[in-house]
């Protein structure tokens, strides 16, 4: 994002743990809090949510739904635009994945480097757009891989890069 819009103020918040799990209510509260901060500062706000989940009953998550309604109301009051972009999920079928499947969210699916549908990407009528989500070059964390997960573990120095795949890497491109 910074490469495309160098003047953008980027705020990174993580409400998920290192395994990618978190509580819906925590995500919803942080989402509302950060959007309100941006609107109160007189800014248009673009939110990228590189996260998502399917629900057991295919019902919309209540807390996230309420957060998106609050954001819409705040945006109308402030006269500044809020765009919420979310990863469509990596489930490989057409079941709704939230928050991407909410009507006010721009849902991003993934295609391969050859611009073909990625088999693992979630899809369906609720998806708004797709972009390359396979082999995306992005940052990595410095450190040493655990020998328990990879017998040829590597050491990653400061400012490492890696190739990633997933709708979580497609969504920021749209945002």
C-alpha cells in the first residue's frame, strides 16, 4: 500500500493471536475504534481485513454486522468515505466467508499468476473482485524457522521477503 500511495497514513492493528485466531467482538470493537479515529481526524478511511471465517450456520456474525452498521452511520455523519475490504477466504468453495460476505464490504478472491481462478480461493455471488493472490512477494519476520516444522530450517535476517499465497494477500492490493 505504501508503495502505491506513499502519503497514506497506515495504521496496523492486530486483534488475532499468532495462530490467526481471535474473538469476533474484539475485531468488531477495534474496527469501530480505528475507523472513528480516522473520521474524527477528517480523513477518508480504507480498511483492509485480511481475515475471515465461515460460520457454522451460515448466519452473519452479529458483532461484525453491528460494527459495520456503526461505521456506515459514522461515515454518513462525517461526510468522509469509509471503504472496508476483506479477504474472501481460502476455503475453495462458494460458502460465505465473513466479514467479506457482508454487503457493505468489498470481498476479494484470488487468481493465480496466470490470471486463472485459484482453486483454493473462496468464490461466489458475494465476491466483488479478484486479483493475484498466488506467489505475492511481501515482507517476512526475521528469525529462525523451527526445525520441528521444517528439517531444512532457514534463518531470516533483518527485513526479509517471502512469497505468499492467499486471499489475505490479494485483499490489500484492492485496498
